[in-house]
C-alpha cells in the first residue's frame, strides 16, 4: 500500500489539474451548480482532489490549519448552505507540490478555447442566446447573454482570459497586446454593457504602466507594496459607505447611481451584520465580494479571508511574483462591484495563496 502511494505521489500535479481544470471549464462554458452536468463533473473532480491529497505529505502544522478552516467552513455550510468559498479553500489545500505557474498556463488556454467556443456557438445560434433585462443608465435594457446566465458572466470570462494572459506571459507581452485587449473588451462592452469590467481593465492598464515606470526607476518593491492595501481599503469602503449614505442624502444618490444601487442594497441589511460571527441565515448573494463574504460567512471567516488575501499578495511580492500580485489586486477591485472574484474558478490567482500555507519549496512555481 505504501509502495502504491509512493508511485501515485509522482502524479500529484496531474491529479490536481484533473480537479481544477474541469471545474474551470464548467464556468468557462457558462455552467454552474444549477446544472446537472456541473454536479457530475464536480463529483469526479473532487475524487481526483482527494486522491491528490491522499498521496501528499503534509506537516502536522499544515494539517491543523486545514482542519480548523475545514471545521469553520463546514459549520457555516451547515448553517446556511453557502458554498462559494469552499471550492476556493479546496483548491488552496490541494496546491502543495504543484507547479502553480504551469497550472495557470493550462487554465489560461483552456479558458480561452472554451470561452471563445461558447460565445461562437451562441452567436451562430447553435446554443440559445437568451436575453436578460437589466438596469443600465437609469433604465432597463434587454442584453444578450451569449450562452451564459448573465451578460456580466460572459464579459467576466473574456476579462479573466485577458487577465490570465497578463499573469502568465508578463513582460513578454508588448504594449500592442494591451491595445488588442482593450479593443476586444470595448467590443464586448458595446454588446454586453458591463461597465465594471471595462473600468477595471482600464485600471489594469494603468497598473501595468505604473509597474513599468517603477521598474525603470528601480522602485518596484516600493510600488508593489501598495497593492496589499487594495483589499483592505475596498473592504473598509464597503463597510463605511452605507453609514455615510444614511447620513448624507446627496452622497447616497451619487453612490447609488455610480454603483447601480449596490450600497443601497447593502444598507437595507447592514444592521444585521454588526454582531454576525458566522454567516447569516438564510444566505443571500450580493454584488460585492466583500459584503457577500461578511453577510454569508460572518466576521470570523471574513477576517480570515481578508488577512489571507493580503498575506498572499505580500508573499507573492516577497517571491518576486509581481504580476500575480497585480492580478490579485485587480480582482480585488473587480470584487468591489462583483461577487465572482470570491471563487477560485473566476479568480484563479487565488490558488497562489497556498504559498502562505505551504511555504518554502513545498509549493513549486518555477
């Protein structure tokens, strides 16, 4: 039995990819937990993850940390059924002895092929291109979904493909690659009208320009040390804005127009989260990664998640993985106005947070 385990240990990376890539593929094709095929794939993928972890050697400290987090997320799931972060935690736990850069590259190309394929099939009428009525610019508009449940999911898939390309190819990408990316997203915006995505892409381009300038003047470390503050700042704003909106009507009207009523929606339940140690019963999704995590997971897991995100960015900086830090920072900004970056299937750089748990050469990314 030990001999078999030793032989299977040589395939840890393959087992991990047989877990992560099929699940990433599901989201790339517009499928989620409401679809039966998604549940079948999840069941098989989970078996590969369990096999991967069964042949991985963990230290007692790592086991203890994973056990505590599993207990906390398990208790929260039993309370309100919220499961978004469970898959993210599973991906982080399984990333020991895995070449993260290689997995990211495979995920990029898989997501690119499946996203383009889904959009093409919807555009040519092979699969249904449903319309969604959504509030845009003070009125409701019918927007095509192109094979996804919502137009913003279609746009987010395109955005994530481009973001992963930046994270994977890094300095190899020339300025014209960003111009092409901008043209692609502007075209997608005209059809899908996803303001969040196009604005965050603009922030990404500015971030890359800032990185190039900092590199030229040998201020990279100073510049990159700003990034771990992003989730803290945006998490704080998410908590403060509803309070300001209650006292200032002008601010309330302005911020609700800017963020499509997100702050108003948060304000309606804001008093319910003040003493919420674990997730609210029943759970309810919110278009903000920060408030959704607080409302559905409570202050304990919200605090752990925020600290882990910041620590992960800091550790990437320490290892010189600056483009991963930028990608995490950009998704933290995206998460201010969307829920999707809470999941590792959308925010793939999240599995780099495993480097905090499995430090040293136990997580490979060469």
